[in-house]
C-alpha cells in the first residue's frame, strides 16, 4: 500500500505522523508530503512501530497528509461508486435542499462543542470552535435564496424534505458535538470544508449554464467552493490541528475518515437516484406540483 518507510528515518527527522483508521489501516504522512497506507494487521517489519499510537508533534505538511489521506482512503474504499451523473438542474436543486440541512445546525453544534471544551479546561479549542460557528452562521439562508431564485417554495420544501442521504451525516455531526470530549467535531468540519474547497470554478460555471438568463442561484455553491472562504478555513484548521497534542490529532483524523465514509455514501446514493425520482420526492414533500424554470425538463 506504499513504499516502505523506516522507523529510524522517522525518528531521525521527527517529521512523520501516523494514525490508525477503521481499525485496519494506518495512515503515515511525512512533512515532505509523502503519504502511505498500511494494513495494521501484518505490518511489514520496518513499519511495526507505527502500530503504536504516535506521540510526536505535528507539522503542517504531515498533518494535512493525514487529514487528506483519511478523506482519500474513505472515498477509495467506496469502490462501487457509480459514474458521476452529468450536471442537471434537478440534481442541483436537490443538492441545495441537502445543503440547507447540512448547514442550518452547524453554528449551534459548534457552540455546543465549544461550551464543553471550555468546561473541561480546553479554552483554546472552545475559542477556535466559537470563531468557526460565527463564520458558518446563516449559510442555510444562502441555499434558501437560491431555491427561491429558481421560483420554488423553498421553506415549504425544506420544512418537509430532508434527503435520506443527508440524514446520517446530520446525525453523526449531532453526535460528535454532544460527546463528553467532542474533538471529533473538528474532523467532521474539516472533511466538509475540504471537500467543498476543491470544487473548481468550472463546476460553478457548469451550474450557471443550467440556469435561466439573469437568475443568480449559486450563492451557496460559490461560498462553499474554491472561490469562497472554505479555502482559508481549511488552511486555518490545518494550522490549528497541527498544534494539538498527538492524541487529539489522532482523534481528528479518525473522525475525518468516518465523516468522509458517510459523505462518499451520500454521493453514491444521490448518483443512483434518477431525476424523475428526485423530482417526485420534492413534489411529495412540498405537497404540491412544482415547476422548473422555463426551458428546463425532468429527464
């Protein structure tokens, strides 16, 4: 699962971090940028020391290697991913409904975790989460504005339609934020923002091409893409996590992996659902017949 890395080399340079995820794989990352995956059972002799939890300090590059490695591993393991459907207005509308749900409780959840950290004497973590909560406030309104711009009864739809693929994600985030030691919260947030931060301008332009002339319905997408604040949020999170104790960094990486597994599963479920099924679900939840902008059709 990767070229051998010697324990002596890691100890000499003190630039290597590692964490076990899912109970069966160790992710190893070096400050130079290399990332390896090893099966925790049957580790090669040269890698056996990595079976023990790390105790070293973090660095920016090795920490991001662990975090992004966890996301990559989770998506690679969802190996039955269907081909990504071509962009369509119906699928975009459905993504906005999901975006409403994944963002509306984010400030509340982050503040709950922040309060707990302050209670247990980790004020620096609590302060970091409070800043994140302020930055995420009101993002669900962007999704509503986009739905309204498309001529849809936004509040009526979101009041009754939480996509099944989104429910496990919302439940996981809720659970992370009410734990006695809610460090997993940072892993979930990083995973969400990292996936958003790599959405290129081309993806936004592809969505714009589906919209009627003069309609601005990409507020949420722009904000949660490489064009928005997600890039700086990701950089700030990496800097913060790299300074955490080793046990905390391990927990953040593990939570990032578990979150990415559910996000990969969400993508799979939404990819296999037809546009007709999506539209029928939206109409059922809205309790009325819905109409796409002029010129758009449900395939």
